[in-house]
C-alpha cells in the first residue's frame, strides 16, 4: 500500500463525513484501518523531501467511534415521525 492510496482512502472518508454519509465514512475508515494494521509505518522520499506516516490505531478507533455515534444520532432523529413521539405508558390502579 502506498502513501497515495492511504491518502485516497482517508480523503474519501473525510468527504463522506462532510456530507454526513456516516455509513460510507465508517466503511472507508474500516478499509483504511484494515490496510494500515497490516503494514508498518510508511515513508517515502523524493526530490521534494521525505514524507512519513505513523499509524495511530487509537486515533483511528476514536474517529470510527465518533462516526458510529453520529450515525446512531442520525438514525434516531430520522425515526421520529413529525412532532410527536411515542412513549410506553403503564397504568396501575391506585391502592386504597
């Protein structure tokens, strides 16, 4: 996997987050996580200098968890129909 491929996956995840497409963002981030977990930290050199990527598994996990929370909030907001909400009510007789 090249650094350009890593950047492509991350850019796709960021674009999905920007459009609030949480399912796609999670999918892109999971692909990125799977690929980064299987390679060591990456670096490349060239005429413009050196570039290095250090894999931060906790940071990626935190980002995935945040996307999952946003996805759950969006699903919850979309499941409410109109201004009304349904609540469970249990009736009990008053004791004398």
